[in-house]
C-alpha cells in the first residue's frame, strides 16, 4: 500500500511539474509576442527616448565616439509602442480615404511606403533609431532623404555613420539598393543588429494574419492572404542583408 501511495505522489508531482513548465513556456511565448508587437517591453531604458538596454548602451558608445570627431548624433525616434503606431496608421488611413478620396486599398499602399502596420514595426523592439545632427534639431521635417545627401544639412552625419556605425553594431535598415522592395529608402533609420536579428527571427515565426487583421486597425479587412504574404516578403524581410 505504501509503495502504491508513493507512486501516486510521484505521479502527482510529475504532473504538477509538467503543467508548471507548460505554463511557463506559454507565458514566455506571450511575453515575447508582447515585446515583438510593442505591447509591453520590460527591457527598455532611457527617459523620453527609450531603447532596449543593449541597444541603448551601444548607441551611447557610438554617440561618444562621434562627438570626439565633432559629430553630434541625436535620436529623434526610437522605441514606439503598439498604441502609438496604431494611432499613426489610423490617422493616415482616415486622411487618405476621407480627405484624399483614395480607395481603402490605395490608402493602404500609400501608407506602407513609409509606415508599418501596427504590430509589425521594428521600432516596437527598441532596437531601431532615427538619427539626425543635433546641431539642426530645430529644423522642420528632418526625416527627408534629400537632407542627408550632398549639400544637405545631415550629409556630415550620414558620412560619419556610413564609415563607423557598423563598428558599434548599427546598420542602415532600409538602404538605397535599387533591387530592394518594400519601404522607401530611409538614410536616418539604423538598427542594432546583435539584438534586432534575434527579434526578426522570432517575429517571422508568428501568425501574421492573426496579428494584422483586427477591427481596431483601419482597413485591415482588406488585408488579403496575398497581401500579407507580400507584406512579409517585401516589407518585413526585404531589408539590409546584414540585418537578416
């Protein structure tokens, strides 16, 4: 009888341990998905500008190195949560469909020239930074490609970053490769590869349709299976090869 009771106790303990492990894995999966979607991220540091902690430390080193050479780097956009991205998306969708009289499908394609669908932004991860020259931080409309080209006010920092950013783990996300599809060229947008590559690897395994087709995202009813597949291949994956 004692032997049988001992077996029952061991079996009960094993079942409880198994359920505990399953619950931990489920919670861990949900936590990862929350981070990837920008819902919550316990790894952020910083004040008004927040970054994933490793990205923050790497950028600080890069900023200090640039300053020694007379270049003043300034972040104008870093971590962006899901709610903020949803606000940006819905505002643009309303503007393009109501004020510009575009069809929902036309509006979607116009938005994704520069803006991501909520839940898919790399800025959700805290690994992305939009960088300008701090000396011109009062300039209007800073994120314009021509301002980073020869003769533009941000040409100096573009040159410095082109030569040095890789030393600190930062790579241009949407480069000007003519063969690249998806989002427009963004000479200000850099990604911290040591962390963002891991984030992308996890994110691409998620159920995109489940993430994207939501009533709270305007126009999401027009996200067909073909559109989602194209969005994944051309907008999420067609990036700087060093970030894959």
